[in-house]
């Protein structure tokens, strides 16, 4: 079973920055890695992905969030800048292998508040 673990959430003021990190077991270099978030009462939404052909960002975070990957360290990070209260959510990392199987982490809470 692939283990996915997120870290780095916390409380940050509006306009501030936060960096989330995710690690996954197994053949990390083969995975497409993605970050999602789910705010209270809302559906889980895709934010960004990084895979074999590059990066993808949803419009809601393009220009503010940056996804990066370090295969040697087996990590994928999400740098979040210019944070807004509406960015408050539980942030999830997902690994998808070549066969299409998906593995989720337990989530990390981000609270953007003054």
C-alpha cells in the first residue's frame, strides 16, 4: 500500500505564505502528484499537478501557488503566496501511478486568518 503524508499546514495571516510538503512511498518517480483542497461545506477541488509532462494549475491558484517536485527526496511541495481567507481548507496530496490507482494523504489544515 502506498503511503502519502502531507505536512506544513498551520495558521497564517492574509497576504502571508506557507509551504506544504508531501511524500509518498513506492516508485515515486512514476507518480503524477497533485494537490487538492476541501473547504468546510465544499467539494474537494484540484489545485495543481506535476507529472511527466510538466505542471498544471487551476485558475484559482495560478500565479499564487507553485508546485515543485524533488524526486531524490521523494517530495512534492506546494508554495502558497499571497494567501487569502478563502484559501482556508484542508489540503490533500494525491499520488497516481501509471495504472491509474490513486492514493491520498490524510490532509493538512491551512487557516488563513488575522
